[in-house]
C-alpha cells in the first residue's frame, strides 16, 4: 500500500464520523452495563456464599463434619453425605467469579492462583460463618413444620435422608459398662457396644440422656462403636425423631 | 492540541469534539499499522484491521476512563481485533486457558550482557517473527517495536506481569535458536 493510501485510514474514519455513519455508543449504555455487571457480581457472590454455607450446615447437622478421625467406615459415610451437587455448584460459581474478576487490573496483573485462592477463601470463611448463624436452622424448621417454605425450601428436605450407614446421632439410654441403647434421631434404636478401641469423649464420661454421635456400622441392630462424641447443640431437632421431648418423663 | 496528552484529547472526543479523534489517529496510525503488520504476518489487509480498530475505539470512546492510559486502552482494542482476525482468517484458535497465567513465575534477572543480547534479538526479529507462535510473536512486537513496558503489555494482554516476563524470555530463546539455525 502506498503512503497516500496509508494516510487515508484516518481520513476514511473521519469521513465516516462526520457523515454520521458511525456514532459513539452513549455513556448511559456503558454506565448501565457496569451497573448490570456489578449487580450480577453481587448476586453471584451472595448465592455462592449461601450455597457454601448450606453445604457446611448440611455437613454439621448430619454429623459428617465430625466423622474424620473415627475410622474408615465413618469417613466413607461422611463422604456419601456430602452434597456433591451443591459442592459442584460452588466450584462452578468460583470459576465464573474468577472469570468476572479477571476484568479488573488487580486480578489479571497477578497469577490466577491468587485471585482463585482469594475467592475460594472468601466463599469458605464467610460460608462457614453464615452456617453458624440461625439462618439455615430457621429455614429448615419452616420446611419441617409445614409452614410455606421459600421456593428453594426443597434443598432442606435432603437432610432427612438420615446420617448415613456409619454415623448415628441420638440420645443415650440404658447405659451399662460396655454398652448403651441409642435412641437414634432417624427413628431406630441401636445397641451400641463400647470396646477398648472405641474413642470416647475426653470431656467427661457419657451419661444417660446425653445427645451423642456414634460412629460405626450397624450390624443386626447393634453398633460396634469406633467412636462416640457429644453432638453439638446445632444437631438437636434434626431428623424424624425429636428425642428431647421423648426423653422427658 | 499537539501538546495535549492522549487522555486529554480522548476526553475532548468524549465531550463531542470529533475532530480531536483525528489527532489521536495521527498519533497512533503508524504504531498500529506496524503492530498489525508484525503481528498479523502475511496479512494483506493489515490496514483494514487498523481501520476497524479506530472505528471500534471511536464507537466505544465513552467506555474509556480518562484516568487511565489511552495507549493501553487502544492497544487492547487492537489486540482483540487482531486475535479475532487470526482466529477467523488464519484458523488458529486462541486458547482461553493459558497455564502460564495461573501460577507465579520467577524470571531471570538482567545480566551485564543483556543489552547486547537484546540488540542481537532486535536485529534478528524480522527474519524469525513469522516462525513463532502468535502468543510469543505478539509479546515480542509489543516489547521491541512498540516499546511498551511489562506493565503496559500486561494491561494490553490482560495477563500477569510475571507472565509477560516468562513469555518474553521464551520468545527471546526461540528467536536465538531460530537465528542460530539459519
């Protein structure tokens, strides 16, 4: 291309501008786009934090959170309880957030590992903190008390599936030297055997009426316990049976 | 007008002074043509691509933040336009995932003979550019021909500054290798 032709690039563009063939997109459009982007980011962040907190809530209320360290079967049961679909949604949302955040200089100027780690940390820490608030507990109760739950209330029904094959929460009854009867919250009673290898709570001895988590597989109505620990308060009131009322004389 | 910064002129364009856009085009036309010719090897219509870049820049002038560098913003538009061109015409799809951008890298410190080596690379660039991958070719063009800093290249390509260093080091090594063969 000749020098004369090269100069015509700016002339061509200016001609198109002056003839009105091309016009700048209005500032309002870009402001609107930034607004939509910001709202989408905020909504996505809130959704992913809610979902991650629901995962933590599900793990804690089912007892799966406390299973590691109580044998292979307890850990395997805990892994079966993990709501993997929700975990997958959280991971997908973190990837989408990373792609959105990459539009900003503070994110793309550093290796992606930092922004991914930052987002993941935010989702885990804030999600865990939200799981400890009464939010999910009250929604769970709404769903189970027959009150009209929010449209996503179905998510809370999944926790009814019970704590799995090797995780059992319930009240201690008929306590003997090497056994007790567990009134499990899923509605069954199990005879729990305590062996020399059973990991017992360090705080104090187990007493009748204690609400405990027992780790071990059920074999013909009995459990050879790999471990017993006091269940946290947040596990009360979940499942088909409400042992607090049942235990009252 | 000539002593105004690019950003000040761009602000005038945003306020409706369309003629000021001509000044910006005069400043950047030779640079963008060089960028297009070096990056889009064998592209007969490099000038058409540059024209598209200016048209897009004018259309989107209100998205330019005058507190930032106009050059980085314009080069970013050019980068996107050229990448699309490569993907469409030369059937070389650009990968959205680049493992170089994920983890931190340490790049070698400049040594005493770095200047000499860079001069050597600069002299052999023209002969070797066409034989390099687009991602290495582009970083060499922006660094050696357009004389952008690492940070500016990072803003244009939207990759970590350390990745710019890594790509440049690999690109330089590839040029040396190619030049030694010839």
